[in-house]
C-alpha cells in the first residue's frame, strides 16, 4: 500500500552541514598540512585530474569489538589518489562491503580481488575505483567478517555483518583502530579521509549498506543499495511460506573463508536453530529487520531495483522505501524491468554519470541540482524510461478491486463492485504449476487456480507501489500455501527476466570507464537488452502460508472446513496496463519454482464476497472506472501456444 510521499529534495541545512564538515576537516587537521578544494572542473563536477596508475593501494585491518573481551579484525583494501595525499588534502570514500570478494566474485563478470606476491591489492572488482579515484575519491572494499582475509564469522545480515562494515565507517572517521596487518600492532589511521562515506553495492552488498545506515552511524552520508534486502525474513519466507529450500546457514557456508569453517560452528548452529523452516518469525529475524530502524537513517538513499527480480523481490524495496518516506529520508529511485541486475549492466551510459553527480553532491558537497530533479526513473519497455517528481507519483490512491463470478463458468470478473453473499470460487493446489501456467489459461476454467479479469481497457491504467490481496478461504486439509499474482493480458516486448541474463545479454566487446592498469583495466563487457515477445506479463506477486493467517510470528495447523481470512503482500511495482489489454488477478496455491508446497494439497473455496485487492492506482478509483468504461478495444486473440516467461529454478545467491 503506498504511503504519502514526502519531498525528496535535500534541505539547505544538509548542504550547509556537508560544507561545514569539510571546513572543520581543514581547521582540525594537524599543523603544517595544506588543504585545497578538489578540482571541481567546469559544470560543477569532479574531474579526472588524478592518475590511476600512481594511486595508493593498501590494506588495513580494522578492529571490530565482538564481545566484552574480544575483538576481530576486518580486512579493507583501499585505493586512493596519491596527489591529494602528497598535497595534504583529504578525500571522501566510496565503500562496498561484501562477502563475495573471494568466493563468488562481483559484477556481471564475477570479478574477484587479486593480490601480488606480497599480498598488496591489485584488482579492485567493478568500476568504482577506475572511475572515481581519478576524480578525487578513495574506494574501500571491505571483506565482511568471516570472509576472504577478515577474522570473525558470517552471520547473514546480523550484528557481525553490520558491525564489521560499520567499524570501517568509524575508522574512516577516527573512531576505531586500524592496523597494517591481520596480527600486527602498528596502528594505521585514515588521516587522508574527510570522513564522508558513501556505501554502494548490489544484493548482499547493498543489504549491508541498508543495515549500516539503519544504525545511524555518523559519517555515512549516502547509500546506494541495488537489488538489496531490507528484512532477511522476507528473503527466506513470505508470511510463513518458504521461498527457498534452505536457510541462512547455507548461505554462510557458501561465502565464509576456509579458516572460518572451523571456528564458526557455533554461529552456524545459531543460524540453524534461530531460523526454523516452519516460517515462524523468531528473534533472529528481528535482528535482521532493517525496516524497523528506518527512523535512525541519516544518510540519503538512492535505491535501484529490478521489478522482475525473483531473487531479492521488490517487497524489500517497497517496505524500505515506505519506511524511509515516513521518516523524511532524502531518497531517489530507479526501477528497471530486469531481474537481479546492476544498472551498470542495463543502463550504463546513463547510470555512471548519474551516480557521479550523486556522489559529488552528497560526498563532496557540490550544488549540482541532482536533489531537485525528478526522484524516480522507471523503465516502461526495454530501454524506454519515464520520470516522476516523486514515487509513487502524485495522485496515486489505494483502490479496492473485487473479484466476482463472470459470465463464463470458471472465469471471474474484476471490478469495483462487491460480489454478492454466497458467491465462491474453487481451486485445488497443484505444486507442479506456476504463475506462467495460470496466466496462460486465465480465460479457461482449470482446477488449479481462480482467475478474475477486467474487460479490455479503454485507457491506460498505471499501478505504482505495493498491493495487498485479502482472501477469505476455506481449506479442505490442515495446511495450505497461497499465491496471488497480477497479470497484464496483452502483447508486449519485455526483457526476458527469466532468462540466464535476467533481461540482459552480455556481448564480447568492452567499454572502459576511467583509468586502468594491466591488473585492473577498468574495461567491461558491453550488454544489451535480452528481449522477448509475450502475450501476457505477470508484474506483481505475493505468497503466504494459511497457517500464519494471524501473523508471521507463529503458524498453526488450520481446521479443514473452517473459513480463514489472510492478507497477502504483493511486491512493489510500477506498471502500465495499456488500453486494449486486460488486468487479471489470479489466486492459486503453490507457485512452482518460487515457493515450496505445503505438506498437503488442499482444495480451497474462496468467499468472493469477503475477498478484495487493494491496488495503488494512479488516479484511483476514478482512473479505474474510466479505463473500464465502454466497450473498449477487443482483446488480442489467444495464440495457439500462449507466450509468457516460465520461471526457472532459482539457485543464485542474494
């Protein structure tokens, strides 16, 4: 459900605070040090005036307190321009904290950190170093606790993960200890840092950025979470329904270093015991819920997410965005039609300059106007983007649509009117079938789903934000899993988000972004949109275990023959159903490939009189009435073999 949007512009007070901090960094520096403003170049932006090949490359181990008498050390590989250091000038820091630098790699080409024979860093994965170091930034790549060259243990979004990254922000601001080696005693200080830090990263990395921001740590000026988790419970469960066939212990085992395997058995055991596969919310999940601490966030947030991301679903984005809005956090958003893909790989030529201006503003204090520009960029079709001043856009209203029996047996209607008392629909859970099967047969009566469809629209209808579906169902057995999906019925060219590239195709040639060396070229393979023609598009989905009908806290067996009311949270989206297309709501059981089946396969009777969908419609009920008035355009004829995107098995990491 969309919440009232707030002004996303940075207030002048925040800009002045940035400038004041930079001034204090100069005034409080040791005597004899000369400081000058970075070369701003023309147009009010940082320019590539520093050499990349001469940059300082170093490793520091930052102390993290893990108990009353125990500390661990977290490895940080840093690259920073040499010239400002030689001139006694300080630089801000772009930081990516990740568990993947040695096990799995980062980016579309799975780059890993590399080191020379003396252990000095050579390759810094991704383009941040190549592009930003010549422009006067340091880049710090942090090995999360328990990974690569760090001490400690991986705890999958818990205190160890978050504190190991937060400690580096503290060190960059002079509040934590650093050393030149993992076991050495010689302290290392970040005297070259202004203390202004921006965290960035995709997936797990962006998740850690969310978690660190939720601590309210001083010095963290902005975060750029890309396809990031906001609550780890929602990564593994949807209101009690298991989304994957494993828990956080499996992920920890995958990313932790060889040395951590032996010393972290107790942490692994806590992950197993604290995350039972019954879907109950436990204290472990409370510790890993960053949404509840959104009020502590001081950093601005530039959130990026693929609306067809079936790994880290946009439920994470929607609830995080709404919580930030409720607390007035400065924010910006990009929404693509890809799956779990970095914007560097779906909109590279626009992304890098935008990120550059964002960091220039929040880390260097440039008044470049980016905070006064439209807050939202939304991809409408492959490579076609629109903008909005705020998101969801002004005029978005939660509108209640209701299913009802239709003129064709087994095919219901969807509209503003409530079905009469006693109206029902029935389906039997078939764990072999998915949303692709249901939507392909939406105009036919099939035993595995209940579908409800509008008439062909006479005007475009835009949904922007998060939806909920309230179901009143009676099961025939003691357990049930439920799914609800929203479908755009009509032909379209879409990114093939279910393909191997999740909406992109990687090409053999490369483009270069910034400086480079033989060990770190700064050149990356180009990509293009991987496009598929479809006649239907599932654009939002949600799931639940009926036994968690009261809350996610505790599930229970349901009583066959008894009616229950449960609300399913559908993932945030921004989708336009064009004139001539139809909007469908489908309710079913197990969504094969996306949730695990319940212990039983019940038949469920849906009380249509007590069932509804709250959708974020731009223009509200009036827009829906206008779009569904009149005869409308004829629906596109159903092809002999309906074209949609079949969901693949999900085996990749967050």
